[in-house]
C-alpha cells in the first residue's frame, strides 16, 4: 500500500488525502467478529470533499468516513477509487476498509470556518456510511451532530439497516436543519441479492428500515438502482419492487440503469461470467469498450417501463438522468425539495436537495 514504504514525517504527494505520511496510519485492525476484514484506521486531514464542477453529481459537498465497503456489491461504481491506495478494486475493496477515525473532529473545524456557507452535504455517495464498520466505529452520530450544530442540511443514502440506530438523533436534527433519508434497494429477489450484493442486509431488512424512517416522520426515498439489464428490468420485477417500496412507506423513487465504470466493470464482468455466462455477449454489446453507461436507447426503453408503474403505485420520483448537474429542477421534484414531516420537522426526503 502507498503508506507502507513511507518514512516518518515524510510527505508523499501522490498519496490519497489523509494518507500522505506514516503518521496518518494509526493502526490496522482485524477482529474475529469481522472475519476476513481489515480496518486501516487513519487520521484524515480533511472531511468535506468538494465535488468537481465537471462531475454529473447534482450536489457540491460530500463526507465519506470510510473507503472501501463490506457490502461487496459486484457492480459498485466506487471500486476504482481503491486503486488510488494501491489496493485492488475487487476483493480488497470488499475487505480492506479505510476508517477515518478523526473525521468528526476535522469536520467540526471545517464547518466552523467563516467561509463555510452551510451548503447541503451528502453522505453515502461513494461508500456506504452505514456499512458494517460503522457498528464498530460509530462515526455517523458525531458527523450528524457536527452538521446539525453548524446549521448545515444533509442527506444520507445507505443500504445499511444500522441507520435505525440513529433515527432518534436524526429526528432531533431535523428540528434545526433539512435532513434527507434514502435507502438503496436494487434487488428484490433474495437469491440474486445474496449473489450480487453478498455483504448487504436483506431486502426485507432494508424495507423494514424504510418503514422505520417513515414512521419517524421522514419522507423516504428509495434508490431503485442499479436496474440490471436482463436480470431486474422486466415489467414483473419492476412492478413487484415498486409495490414493496410503496408498502414500506416510501414516497419517492429514483431509478437508473447499471453503470460499469473502470474497476467495477472488470469485477462485475467476472461475476457475470461465473453466475450468468449466457449474458456476457449481451453485456459486451450494451457496454462496449470503455463505455460505462447503458446506451441511451436502453435507458429510454427502461423509462417507458418504470414511469407508468410508478404512477400506478402512487410514487413520485424520476430517473437519475433527469437532473444532471446544473439543470433546473421543476414540477414535483422542485416542490418536494423541502417538505414537512408529520411532526412538523423540515425534512427533504432524499431529493439530493
């Protein structure tokens, strides 16, 4: 790894922020309750990440307390980021987890700067803040408290049911700032879910978390993403998913087709060869060469399936392609940016503000 050959007090300009010197690595930890996983505890120098203007993401600031993710989703777009640490985008991404143990303290310092304009902050845009490591390190309560105390609205996107631990804290935070909650639930077939997302909580457990957040007064969004060509894109599968989402109490859905970015693409194609070799040639056609996005024709075809079913089930929402960075938001999406919970708290669902 990049920090292994570093000398004490010697900076490495090529290292990832927070790993420039050996002093940044506190320790590497393996414990029996997290079999085959190693946590590398580091001291980060920054907590707020500014999203480049060239990015398609419709937000400007993120906080990522972890790098790597034990959810082990074969399609995860963030896999390539592990290669910056000279770790691989496959098994290492799933099992070698970077933990920014001082992230809340650093965040508080940054939020207290006179230049901070209380812009919305997203959590869960790179790796999941409620992955299994959060049960051990409990970084999220202090992160949420720091944002709330600084009057900064924030949004959480997660597959982790550990979110339920923090619902009382998040309810209190929503008295002061806009708090958004979204669950990512892509696969509603238990067998496929265990194959393609082996480290995630079950779909039923995530739906129960949607219900818990809705009962706490939040207008919950579900990210039905990625929709996986030939595996989860049939009318019957989408209809079943939307019915379950609505029954759990969610009010909004954001959907999108599978992305296959560098790092993730190689790992996913290896998974596909092992589990569904009959689909390999089709995927080579859908995602040729270095292409990361499904073709526009496929995305349009998918929208014609999803949108009518969303109306049938009484769900607001949109495709991820509908709101590129910098584009105006209109209609229902604009009106839903700030909503009021049943307890009078200001909470935005998870509309990415």
